[in-house]
C-alpha cells in the first residue's frame, strides 16, 4: 500500500512539473507566443530597413534624386523661397 501511494505521489509530482514546470507545457506555450511576437517585430523592422535603404539610395551620388534632395532639405531646414506659401500637413 505504501509503495503504491509513493508511486502515485511521484506520478502526480512529475505530471504537475510536466505541465507547470520551468520546461513544462505552460512555459512552452508562452515561448511560442513570444516567438510569434518577435517574428512580427522582425518583419516590421525588415520593412522599415527596406524603406530606409530606399531613401538612402535616392541620396547617393550615383542615383541622386534632385527633387527628393530638395524636399528633404526644405523639411529639415524648414526653408522655402520668399515668394512661396508653405502648407504643413501632419
């Protein structure tokens, strides 16, 4: 009888750790959720990187976009010609 109670307690203990332990089922589900969130963050950052690379490419001497350069200079310096009317849209 004592042996079966001891074995039952050991099985319960190991089963509880398999579900709620540091490397149990609950921790596994949490890690999967974290992985999905990090994959979404990586995708967003890759999109932002592609956008920044495209903007930087427009400012390289070999492929300089004069209109884009003028636009960036006006925005950065908040400058315009005296005869211009500037509208800022946020």
